[in-house]
């Protein structure tokens, strides 16, 4: 067992200024506010401005997380950034963020696990810290999904938005952490289901960016079962009962999925942090964005147990238990 544990020191979030409401979408495709809210719980989403990139959103969220922690960029020696909408094929968006923040040491790399990306990135950063390789990490989820949406497809265009969230993760000795830190993480994937949620383009296959495609009913079914199984695995690793969890912070994909998972796990709706109405599905950014909201409004407090989960294209899925 490692002498170290990874502790969440702060969180920061950023949403682009432009807001696209359900009524706005109703003027673009055959849909309505009532139809979207009833099926998804989403009321609005934020859209990156022309020229505003994934790295731009990530830098804004990172600066807010650093400010909340009382740290300077130079205090960070690792950046793990989860995104399915990078600035470039290469270099990694993480290195673009590293350069923008003026960090000239340490390491930076991207994780590509779509909506599960932040959970995967958190796990990778945690492993690096507890092995003693680095002192502090920025773990970022950032997306500009508006760039891969087919705005004529009402089944998908109503769901997604842009945004970024960042967490400052800090290595501490277990003896000095006061019980805080990442307690357990569970990661899974199954490529047999890759055609349920995918983008129909890429540099190797089509030499194009492509558009997002989804079999929504199938994704819903797998989301409820696989997330529930992952959560149970994580709780078993940590030897924690679901009744001990203070807050459930799920991937903000669809309110129906959030509620169905909570019901299957026996979690009261009052313990779910839901922000999906305000920004829609921001893929890898959704979990840290929801954490940021709940920390700022005082719902999540120091010492509480927080359970994170997500599922995304691949299919990939995972969960993490953290004592804040």
C-alpha cells in the first residue's frame, strides 16, 4: 500500500458565454421546450464562440481551480486532460493548456474516453501521484461538442453543450490526510458496443471530423445497468455502504438516466447533484462542472463522501469514491 493519497484541493468550472435554449433549438429543428425537458431534463446548453477552443475552456476552468486552491500554475507538475474534441490531432490539448498556463516542467497528456474521460483522467492522475511521481495535478475535462454535432438531428443536437471543469489533485501522506482522498476507482470498457455512440469520422478512417451518432434507447439501457454495477464495485473496494455516501455526482447526460441509476442504487433524489438542466451533456466536463457547482453552493462540504460516475462512447464507464 502506498504511503500517499490523492486529495482534491479545489475545483473550477467554466461555461462559454453563449447560451442556446430549447426555444432556440425549436427554431432550428422540429422540437420544443416541453419535448426536450420531458425526455432529458435539459433547458439550455452553452456553445463555444467562433474561435473559442477546447483548450481555451480548459485554461479558464484551470485558472479558477488554481485560484480556489490559492496556487500558482508553477505549483502544478502534471496535467491530465480528458476530451473527445481536442484542438488538434496532435499535440495533445493538455500540452496546449500547459503552455498557456506558463508551466515549463512536469508532464501533460490527454485521455480519450469520451463522457467517461474525467473518471479515467482522475484515475491516471491518482496513480501517478500515489506512486510519488508528481506532487500536484490538474485533472481536466473539457469539450466543444458543438463542433461535432449534426444540428439537423434532433435526437442528438438537443443533448450536448460545451464546457470545462478542472480539479487540483494533491499528493499527501496518508497519515497527514485526515481521512481525505480518493478511496477507490473502477474503470471498464467494452468495444462490442462502440456503434451505440460514436462519431462517423476521423483522420485515419475518413480524413474528416465527422458527426456524433447515437442509438439513444440502447445507450440508456446500458448506462443504467453498467453504471450501477461500477458503483457497487467501487463501494466494495472501499468497503463503504451506499448509505454512507453523502453526495452522488453523476455524469450529466440526461435527467432520466440520473434518476434511474439513483433508483436502482437506492439513492434518494435529494442526494443527487444534477446540473444537466443548465448545461446539458458536456461529456468529459460534466462531472467536474457539477462538482464545482455543489462545492460553491455549499452542498458538498469537507469530510463528506462523494461518489462520481460516468458512461461514454466505446462503451467506456467508471466510478470513483472520494472523501472531500
